[in-house]
């Protein structure tokens, strides 16, 4: 029997204000006709970028209780999709969660939330970084930004890198476990603006996806990107088409947000363009280049 709706265990934090993690994953996956089932890692009053004195409640002690109840229900998730983790203990909990719920054909998407702009996030330490390496070994698909790619590989941040180096980075990350790797915010030689780079190990193919450049940064776009990648992968889109779909959606949402002069810390007005995800999009394949 074919499921009418894919069910995705979404392992993320919940921020009361500011658009990131569960507050973007749930509506985006719903717009794609899928159900996000939250396994909450932490609860915050706001997202952390641009806000001070935010509250943070660690949900580590409750995660196993939720998982154990799910076991009694004999739920068969179509995917497990993880993002921000609130503590190093959560990594072991999630690895056990994946191992106990895994079945053939299950999609495992790991967004290794570790840092940006060449630095670790304030809540990330070396223990979490090392644990993340163990977690991505379980993944089908990972979606780091270029800073996180460098952190996972134990290298300095990559800047203005050649296509050959991009392929090397993608390949090295894939050797750590995942079948597919997509890296955002790649500063590539011969490109005026950052690009997205992708690699499918089974096909042994590499791609570069271009996008329009808008001179402003918004928090939460990585969560939106990974959520769209998850939905696209479940509905059978190829890796480059999935990445291009995510890029086009985020670009449209940023243009909408920029036009309304929204403070960056509030996040992007993705709600205004959600209809783009309700049916498989006519992705602009001219933005996809093979490496």
C-alpha cells in the first residue's frame, strides 16, 4: 500500500520567534505534501542570530521518552532529518534512534549545524564536532555550508576554491559515509557569487548550481534549504534538481523579504512563496553545471 503522505521524523530545535528549524521545516514539508513529526532537541524564545538574552531549554532528557513511545506505536518513518542539536549527548541518542528505526529505503538527511562565516556557533564545542562525524556516517544525504564542510574535514575555511578542489571536498565528505553531499555558500573561482556544490557517489557525478546574488544575509536559510532537499529527495527528484529547486525557492523568498525591508534577524518571508513547493517545480536547469 502506498502512503498518501510521507512521514518524516524532524529532529530540530523550536524557536518561538525568528524563522528557523521546526518553524520552517514543518510548513515547508507540509507544502510539499509531507508530514514533519517533531523530535525537539531544545526550545528557545528566539533564534540566536541578532537576538540577545534569549532563553534556551535543553530537551535532551526528554528525547528518549518520545522515541520510546514512538516504538510502541510501530511507526515506520520514511525519513529521519536532523538539524541543530542542543548537546553532545543528543548525538548518541539520534544514532540509536536511526539504528532502531532504520529500514531499507529510509532516507537519512543530516544537516550538520556547526558554524558559519569561518567560525563555530557559540553552542558548538569539539565534542559535538567529533560526534557529528559519527552521525554523518549514518546519512544518505548531508547539507553542510562551506564552513561546516571545513570543520568536518579538519581544515581551515575554504575561500575562492577551484572546481577541482570543490570536487575533492565533496568526495572527502562522501568518504565519511553519505551517498550524497550538497555544500552551500561555496566561494568558487571564476564565479562572482557563492554557489551550491553537489555530489552523488552512486552516480559519481558532481554539479555546481548558480543563483542570483542579493546583498544581505538572513538566518534560517540553511534550514529551509535542507528541508526542501529532504522533500525533493523523498519525491524522487535528482540531486541537482533538488538543489536547484531549493536555491530558486530561497532566492524568491529573499527577494520578497528584501523588497519589504524586513530586519534580517526576523528571517525570510518564505510564506509568501510557499506555493512554489506545492507541485514539482519547473526548475531552471540552466543554473545547473556539471563539474
